[in-house]
């Protein structure tokens, strides 16, 4: 009987891990904005590739208690108010300066998945005026994905992005690319954290980088022996 109980518990922990590990949080917004014009932002949680967008009260643990930050081209950081929608949260801001704005979410789930701590991260960029150069120092997320420039990419043309963990290149790690057609591809980062692929369809894509490692500690009074961190970046292809 004891062996059966242990087996059931292990399977339950595995189920929790699989469900959480498969889901991601991501930000969607237009790549370009205009001074004095409201810019809409949406935050989703689910599986982009299979068009699964969970309703907010079904998000894992307290992930729906995330904070959305906006960093202006001048470095001013502002907390944006969010409102609950049917299958997302929405926010908006009105750009006042030319330059690239950075949107950030970084949230550690209150609950452990078995004995694993989960950290959900996402970032997005909005260009206003002619500026497209991304200032990566304004993205303070521990795990981040970014390009040299913020832009709408072209179909069948190479997209080069970078992944960075704690200020260092995320080298030799698998990164997933999900298309609006349900196509998912894994690419491996180079030593400098870069990776490339060519999108086959127009529409929005979501890229996710992850890092899983053995790490012990306590989180909200509970012991954990592993840590998972996942970061997304979405962009448009025409």
C-alpha cells in the first residue's frame, strides 16, 4: 500500500510539472506605436502553438497576479494597470517620446510544482518614430530574448535573436519557436546566445527560452530542489 501511495504521488507531481512546464506567459502588442496614441497590450497564459489561451482564473498558482512594467526610451519605469479579459489581461499606455519602449513581466509562482520553483517571464518592444535599436539594459528580466532591432520580420527571411540568462549568453540551449499555424520548431543557441530561423507564414510568433537546474532553497515556506525559469518574446511576420 505504501508503494502504491508513493507511485500515485510521483505521478501527480509529474502531471503538475508537465502541465506547468508546457504552459507559458506571453505579451502581445503592435511592434510600432505613435506619440500621443494609445498603445494596447495583451498578456496571455497557455499554449500559443495549439491556440490555448487559459481564462485568468485558470492560470497556474498566482501567475495572474503578475506585474506589467513599461520602460520608456529615457529609462523611466512605470507600473501599468491591467484589466481582466475573457482569456487575457489588457493594458495600455500612451507614448510621449520617440524611441523603443520595453514591456516586462517577471513573476515567480507562489506555489511549487512538486518540488520545483517556477518563474514566468515575458518581454516585448514598441518602436515610436524612426528608432528601432533595442537597449537591452532596459530589460532587467533575468532570462530575456531580444533582437538587435525591433521590427516586423519578413516571411522566409532569416530572423536572428539572442537569449541571455543573468547577464550572460544562454549558450547551447534549445529554444522553441511557435508559429500562428501551429508549427513548432526547436533551435539551439550558439555560444553567444544567438539563434536563427526563417518563418514560413505571416502572423505573430512566440519564442520561448527555458532553463531548468537543480537548486535547493525555500519558497514561501516550502522547500524546493529544482528551479525552472521560462521567458517568451513575441513578434510579427508579414
